C-alpha cells in the first residue's frame, strides 16, 4: 500500500492482495462474492483480466478485460442473476502487460519510482515518486520525464508503505 500526497481519485489494491484477490466487506451479499470467486477461477491468471470493481452499494460489478471474453468468463458474467449488475469494460492495454511494466519500472528505476501499479482502469501505470526526488526535480511528472515506458505514466508524490 502506498501513502500519497495530493489527488486521491484512484484506489489502490488493499495491502497483501494479489491479482484476482479481493477484500470481503461486511454486509455484502454472499452471491456477490460467489460471483467474484467464479470470475477469478474462470479468468485464472489471464493477462487480459483486469482489476474487478465493486460499487459502494455492492450491487454492481465491473469486469475489466482486454479483448474478447473467453467462453468460461462470459458464462460467469451471464450467470450473475438478479440483484447484481455486471458490466464488462474494455481496457486500453492488457492488464498483465501493465502489471509486468509496473514491476520493471520499480526494478530499473527504483531511484525515481518508489512504487508502481497498473491502474484499475487499464489505461496506464500509477507511479509514486518519493517526496525528496519530486522536490529536487520540480514535481512528480518532471521526475519521471526521463523514465521510458510503452504505457502512460501517472505520477504522484508519495512513499511506499511497508506492509
């Protein structure tokens, strides 16, 4: 998990969760979590599977996917039943490629990129630039200006927190 300064418009995954895992919220109907479990099982570790989104009222599930849904995933989406609205939203980039690039950015540019994650929307990578680095460069965007990536980078000032 990461602490940020500034904009809070994009949620980060909960600490200790991997791709395809989710937090169980009190008061949510069991069929929503059953749907999430079946979705994760059907999607497996597909690089086309993005971060699912659950609405605040826990009645709407957004499935983010790159390309056409495989039949097994389509069957899960179609089986949602009444009371749970499921929307499939295409991503601009393959979520698996974004996750791999986020890992590469931290490994190769750790002096500038303190933390990186694929954005849930599938449209790029959020990077956290340590405050001291951002201040010296004139801001987070200026600090990552020399970092090359095939994907859009959304830079913010912040520090990665130890889990």
